[in-house]
């Protein structure tokens, strides 16, 4: 059972935003700036899936996926209430992610997805991986 009422839970969930999340996208951008990486833009609406960060010259789309919303195998905790709804919601998010990945890859765009837990625990490793895997320069 949820520790708060349905009304309060609904209010809490309504404040979760898909863009500009401080614990994910803003944190990644701060680390990219600290590392000196340039040539990227945020929330590229002209790219399928609207990547959180997009490197134009490298054709690289980076998505920071919330562990709950995208079903992280390590962190996802299935809610105890409205299970059918949440199972369906998370499953659809995962399927949409796969469709977006496929569409981007078929367009010649590289895709890199990061779960928020990895960004929280190993941010420098994530930036290092991005730099080395995709040959990005300072």
C-alpha cells in the first residue's frame, strides 16, 4: 500500500517533468560543461525522441532515462497500487525507447542511453565513456 493518499500521490506525480529534471539532464549537462565538451544542444526537437543532449557533428543522441519511468533493472520498484496501469506505462515507455533507438540508428544517428542511477553514482565515468566511445574532443 502506498504511504500517501491517491490524491497526494497524483499531486506528487504531476510535478515530475519530462525535461529539465535537476537530478538527471541538468546534472549531465553540468558534467559535460565541466569536462569541456562542446558542440551539443539540449532537447533537440528536430531529432526523433527529442534527445536530452545532441551532438550535431557526431550525430550522437544522448538520453537520460529515469529509473522508475524506464524500468531500470537495478532500481525499478513496482508500485503496490494500480499495478496494471504502472506495468503498462513502464512497458510502453520501454517499447517507445526501442522504437526511437531503431529510428535514430536507421537515420545514421548514434544513441547512448543512461539510467539516472548511473549518472548519480558514476557521473565522471559516464562523461569519460561518452568522450572515448564517441571520440569527442575538448
